[in-house]
């Protein structure tokens, strides 16, 4: 083996296993089971398109809609994120903050947000460790290297109240989310 070869892999394993506050150890992170309604939310911190840190548990007093999408720059994902931005005021009136999440990088999300005209909705980067939050919530698609298309609502008490996975080639109906937030006992998903 040439000198220095293989050392990068060992160093990367060390960063992954020691540099992340997670329940994972060793070479590979393991996906958790799909989170379900009634489960406690799993906290995380991610950078958004503006390189600001978003911490789920710092959103006290409000509900949070985690809107996972596979990849930036695709038509379905673009429509999904634009629907969050366009309905931001309605969601806020229902005490809810919406965020988009994917495995894309901060520079990618920044350019994409500018292209789409998204100025208020945080687009979070689940880039490194790759798909960590999606894995934590049980929605990472290992074969594809990205998350399911999914909406997960966390309430003010840090409990999961809504979980729905959508077909990849679809746009989640934001009206379904708004209706659920208006009448949470009439509609359950999971």
C-alpha cells in the first residue's frame, strides 16, 4: 500500500465516531426505526442555507414542521419548499415553524433558495454526517443516499404528532398539514 494510503479512512472513521453527539459508534451509522406519533422528538442541530445553526429544541413554544425532501434542484422538491414559503404566514398563525431538510450542502441550499425566492423558510443541510437526521428519524433511503419525502410535526412539548411519508415523485399537500394543525384530533398520520 502506498505511504499515507488508508490513513484518511481511519481519520474519517474517528471523526464520524467521536465528532458527533449521537448514539452511533464504529464505522457505520445505523438507521433508527421510523419515528411514530407519540414518540419524543429527537433533537438535532443543522446549518441552514444562510449558515445559521438551527437547533430543534431551541424552538420552544412552537410546533415545528420538518419537511424532508430528497434533493435540491429537482421539480418536486422545489414545489415542496416553495409551498412552505408561500404558506409561512398561515403556518405561523397556527404556532408552527416550517423547515425543509435534505442531504445537500450549505452552498447548494443557498443558491437554490435564492433561485426559488425563498427568503424566510430555513432549508436545513443534513449533509454531514451524511443523512444523520434522516437516519435518526428512520427515513433515510440507504440505496439512494437521501431521505424519504416526508412531513413530521413536533409539538410544543417535543412530541411527534404527525408522520407521513409521500411518494418520491409527488408534492406533499400543504393543505393537509394546515388542516391537521387546525384540528389535530381529527387527522392522524403515521
